[in-house]
C-alpha cells in the first residue's frame, strides 16, 4: 500500500512541478493576448528526457517519503482533491487537441 501511496504522492508533486515549470519557462514572459502552440508545450514536456527523469525521481522520492511517514487520512484526501486541478488541465488540453484534429 505504501508503494501505491508513494507513487501517487510522486505523481502529485510531479504534476504541480510541471505546472510551475511551464509557467516559469513559457507563460511568465508572454505578452497579453499571445497564443502558445501545442508543440511548445510538448517540447518542454514529453519530448524532453529530463522531464521523464524528473517523473522517475518524483515517484522514487514519493515512495521513500511514504515508507518513512505514512501520513494521516486527511492528508491523502487533500492530495486527491487538489490533484483534480492538474488532471482537469490535462483533460482540457487533450479535448482541445482532439477537437482540433477532427476539424482538419
């Protein structure tokens, strides 16, 4: 059970870290009314080997933390509730991408 909880903690940290990284790398320096292409987001994430390495490190760190500290029930509930934000953003990106590919 601690492996499942640790993996969830690692993915949670990774998801919010990715959001922070994209904000700092891409969105912070944009002018108002500027669009960002999907290729820019993909080049910073899935095409980047360091992004995948950070995922592995986050999961291992989450498992190590969970093994040494079990956490209370409210902690895991709070993680599940706050994980809806990055999951919703991913669903939005996928929906826009799929809809855009159907229109062409």
